[in-house]
C-alpha cells in the first residue's frame, strides 16, 4: 500500500535525519556519549516528587486526573509569572503564560501561529537544531546570522533586519546557546534591543539554560526592554526534570496569545495536568533555588573537568570556547578536517560527539562540534576526551 503523504513531512529533513542517526549511534551502552543533552539524573528530586505526587492525589486527585484548561494550571502559571522578576521583567501576569509540553511544543506553536510558506525567520548561526526542524515544517525562508563569542553578530543582524523588515520573528538563545554554549554580553544585548525596537519583528527568546549559570552575570531577559514584542520561552527540563515535559511561553500580545491557545487546543487540548499539579506542589513545598544551586555545583565541576581534559588531551590546533554555565562546550578543529570525520572515527573507537553540521541552516562539512558534560561520569569524560584527542591527532596527521 502506498499512502500519499503531505509535502510537509516528506521533504528532505537534514537536521532530523542527522539527529536520528546520532541518537541511534549514541544509545549503545558501549559508547561514551557526549552527543546528547541530558541533565544529570543525580539532579532529579525523586523523594520530593514522590511526596508531591502523593499530596496531589490525596488532596486534589479528581482535578489531577480530569481534563483541564488549555492555558495550564493556575498555580504553576502564577509561579512562572513571578519568576520573571529574577530576569528583570516586571508585571508579567499569570494570564500571559501558556504551559506547554516542554518548550519544544512552544517552538512548534509559534511556527504554526506565525508562519506561512516563504515567510522569513531570523536565527543565530548555528542554532538549536530542533528549532530549525520545527520552523522548517512551515517552509519558511530561514535567515542565519553568525554568532560570535559575545553573542549574535550585531552588524550582520542590523543588516538582515534592515533588508528584511517583513521577517516574522527572530529566534535567539541569549544564555549558553545550544549548541555553542555562548552567551550575549550586556553590550550585544543592548544593541539587539536597539535593532529590534520600532520594527514589527517578534523576538522569540529561548532561555532554557539561563538558570544554570555558575560564573559571571546574566543579562536581563529581552522582554524587560521589548515588552510584548518579545515572547519568552522557558522550561523546567534543565532545572527540575525533562521527563515531566513542562515548559511555557510567556506571550503578552493578546492577539498572538489567542492564536497560540487556539492552535494548542487543537494540537493536544492541554498539557498533562497531573504533571503540572505535581510540579506546582513540588515548587510550593521545596526550595527550588537551593536545588538549582546543587545542580550548578555539579555542572561547574563537570564543565571544569571536561575543559581540563580538553586542554590536556586535544592536540595543538584544536580549540574550544570556555563556558560559564549550561551543559555544552563547543570545539573547533583545525583546517583540513571536518567534525563529521571526527564523529565517524570517534564512534568506531567508542565515543560519540555531535558534529556542528545540523545546527547550521546552510553550512555543511564544518569544523565545529558540540560536547555535553552534564551527564557523564568523570571517568567517562577523561576516557572519552583522551580517545577524541588520539582520533584528532590521527586525522590531523592524515590531512
Ligand atoms: N530550546 C533549546 C535551546 C534546547 O536546548 C531545548 C532542549 N534541548 C529545548 C528548547 C527543548 O526543551 P524542552 O522541550 O525539554 O523544554
């Protein structure tokens, strides 16, 4: 039987195919994987969640097991709205928050609510590969803008915005960007605000790693300066648990909010209410900031250990961008060898990295790759980086 499939899903999906092959390769128990982006399970508050689950079922079981409202559980929306005060944004109301099935769903919702085929979307280059995939479903023209060590390249961004005032939105990850681990400096942040002010381009800020900063200071959310022109995505995935699939979008423009809600209602009616209520109970009964502090101590140690190993075992000519938080490091190979070469050879020797290619809209056979440090033991980090160093040296010798 041959079904006629929609062009939306059958057109080439470079990012999707690449991701699937990396995940499949890295799933083997014999492989040391730096390819994924998993939080360390040591950071999961299991007994606290058990207590919260029990309480929700005992005190509010009928509500937790019933259908619920599309926008989300009020107590959770209230908590999220208040959290924006720590990001410099005041006056966020619980009604501005839509709880989503991970922030991933919010990316798809924004695509569905804003994009027609051929519409323009500005992204960092490289950017989060599954955001690219989500937007590509709607067949937009994606306009990539280089990201530098201190954030997006403001000259190129200004040029792009000037040449494309009809762009629908710009997707930016200002803290510990995925894949590069880079953050925006205050100067870049201020310039970005100036570039977008007065345009009709929505700034879609994605900020899953902001709370995982173990050094330096974070810039305020773009929503502090841009008001309703900025929609802010957030998630509990990196600070509490990814498995409960709770994220959100803060959207203060009423027309857009109504459209997002109507799309979400048709997509899934609402986000898992049981998860939302357990999470809200957990947040009410526990000190989540203390929990995040513990996770940061762990990730700082892991990041520093991996950076030490990279300095020790990678041959001259291979460089990396140091980080002050998040979950990733971004490594650049010397001229003449590609990250895909390293990925293939590394896998043969038992180590998986994530080559940069699927994070770029256009560039292929790049020399950059991403490594994750949050979810490996120190032994695995040292062993894996040593193997990568040997493979790099071999590839350099052959180049
Ligand atoms: N945005 C970015 C930049 C991410 O790295 C991720 C997860 N890796 C997500 C969004 C989606 O996260 P979640 O759906 O778990 O909230």
